C-alpha cells in the first residue's frame, strides 16, 4: 500500500518569497515516482514536477524544485519567487510499480500568496 | 492541442436521481481514469481504462456506479441512484501509457451536488 502525508493544511507566503510545501510518503515498492500537482479554484489538476526514486538529482522545473530525501521518504516542493498566481491547492502524489498506473494523492496544502 | 474535456461542469440533483458525466480524453491517449475528489481531500481513483477495457475498477461502488468507454475514446460515468454522500468533484484524466512516469492530464472536473 502507498500513503502520502501532507501535514500543512495551509501556508501563507509573500509575493517574491520562496516557500516549501512538505510531503512524506510510504511505500514498499523499490521503484516509484513522485509527483506534484497544482489545483487552482477552477478545479483542474495541473502537473508541476516529477521525481523518480532512482533519479540521482533533484528535479527542477522553472521556479519549482523538488527536495527529494529518499532515506527520510520526503519529497518537498520548493517554489521560488512566489507569484500571486501561485495561490492554489497543491497535491503530492506517488505511483509505485505494484500500484501500476494508480496515483495515490495526499490531502493537499492550500497556498496563499499575498502582495 | 485540446486538453481533457468534461461535461457538465456542474450538476445539482436530488437524491435517488440518476446522473451521468462525460469525458473526452486527449487524442491518442489510450489510458483513461475517473477519480472522485471529496471536499478537502485528494483525488481517489474510481476506475482506469486501457483502451476500451476496464483494468482497475476495484474502488468503483458497483451497486450504483457504472462506467463505459465505447471504442476506446470517450467515456461516461453514471450513478444510479445518487446518494447524498456522492457529492464530490469527479475528475477525468488521460495518459499515453502506464509507466512509472506517464503524466496524467486532468480535465476540469464535474462538481456534483446531491440534495
């Protein structure tokens, strides 16, 4: 079984500052993938970044980076230079080999960016 | 390229009534998913299709929920009869394959309210 834990129900950050959204996971699969999605109020889930369990380097995509600490089973999302448009729900998710294509999501973190 | 299309965007019905949701995936995507997202939670998989075959429907409440994907393209999810607890957002997603990294593209969802 796979489990994703996001312990921060909400986070506040000022525009242009960096913010870290926490995610810890649990799986018995030796190989797995970790994802972050953004869900604005419009409802659509937007893919942000992916980290494979055997990737040597932490993933980066523009202002998004993933702080992957395999031994601690954590995959925190770092957003640099926050923008007002970053205000949304953020979900951490994972998929393992035994789970095949099924994505397991956490409960999400609501991020509010203030001017 | 058009994204995943869902309709309707919103639906309000009374309990015990039937309801149906429609999804058109991204052209060429052979894998289609239906998720349910309860308020304050992450999405949970209901059913996954590979082409026209339902390969994972273990989380689908089969006494009242049904789904089909005729010709391996569009899909319909039906609830009959609806219950108060079915109020949620129903998300459709599609992907090209089923590997560890296969980005799932989500539609905007259908927000169902059962009165």
